[in-house]
C-alpha cells in the first residue's frame, strides 16, 4: 500500500502523541542517538507540541499505521536549551521555527518521504511568518566503535535542502543511552536555513 502524507497542526497533533512516542523510541534506539526510550520522558517532551497552536506534525501512513513523523514548533515555545543559543546570538525568537524530530521506520526510507517531511514543516514555518528554519542533530566521532559499517550521516541531504551547518552553535540535551545506568548530557549541533531568500546568515535583532 502506498504511503500517504498527512499534516496536522496545533490542537490536532494531540491525537498522534502516542504514535510519535513509539516512533521516537524505535528509531532513536539506533546509532547515532542510541536512546534508551522512556515513556515518562516522552509524555513530558511531547506535551510541548500539544500545547502549541503553531506546532506541526507531518505524518507518513501506511494504511492506518503511522510509520513516520516529523515535527516543528515556533522556537519561542520550545525549551530553554533550544532557545538559549539563539538568544546568545541576538536572534529574534519569533522569526525562528524549530524542527524537532524526523523519524521514519527503516522499511520506508529511500522513497522521498524525508523531503516531504521538510516540505511540510517549511510550509508551516512560512505560514507563521518565520524567516529562519532550524534543527539540531547529535554528532559522534568518526571512530566511534558503535558506528555501524553502513552508517551514512544526513549532512549531504540537509545541505541539498539548503541548510547550513553552524560551526559554533550547539545545545546540550540529557538522555539515557542503551547500556547506561543514568541519563547524561549530549551535544547537538544546529543547522539553519533562511526561508526569506536572503542568504545563509542568521537573523539577528535590530
């Protein structure tokens, strides 16, 4: 059955929180996140999206089953860890739309769904008048012994979409990795794209 893409915004996303939690736990268990999923953490984290009138879920469905999802939210409504690097650079939070996760089960990859996830989130950002799209991603050392032999980072895909790797813009998030006894901090690097056609520079306060 062909995968279909659906977009939900604002209060509509609440109906899909359990689907997203399931996908996050399944997909982020693999390298490079190695996330040891926690249902309580998921409920707390995803509640932010349910409260936001500007949030978006772009869902991939195979029949009645959600097999992938990508999320977004106005940066001003995200947690402090995500806002802080932008405030430090003098950015106007109201102009930034933050992309959360993009998770897709392995059997459905390589079919162009990732592009449709970005298309849906960028469209929501533009509808809200945001000038900048942003996301962050964990980075691992090239010689990390846990890195699978067939692992391919997404950098080339993100660049093709117009996103630029920020050399000195990071946030730190805590999660428990598989095999660990407790959560620890992990550094994630930001990638940014201007949505107003004015180049790659970060929007700064005036």
